[in-house]
């Protein structure tokens, strides 16, 4: 995998805990280009905590989204 300055691509998956009963929970995948998985998880949680203030949160149709960190995966190759 290519990395720049020791950073790698991770994909942080967040799940909306306020999904309607019986509906599949909404899932958001956020890329994180960071040094390690712990940093990716921390940044993903920060994104979830501040979702209402993000550009995506401001345009989301559901304003009461309550996101929680679901998983962090290795994002694969970075093609440069």
C-alpha cells in the first residue's frame, strides 16, 4: 500500500442509532488518511460527535441523526 508521510487510508463506518423502527440503519462511510487505526477511530468519533456541524450534517434530511462508531477498516490501495 502506498503511504505518504506514514499515513494510510482507513474507512470509518458510522451508524445512525435513530433509524426508524424496522428500517435498516443509515450508514455513513468516512475516509480517514491517517497514521494508524487508533487515530482513524478517534477522528471518526469526533466526526460523529460533531455531525450536525459538518457540511454533510447540515444538508442531511434527518437532523436528529445520532451517529456511533461501528467499525474502522483498511481502505486498501491509494493510487497516486
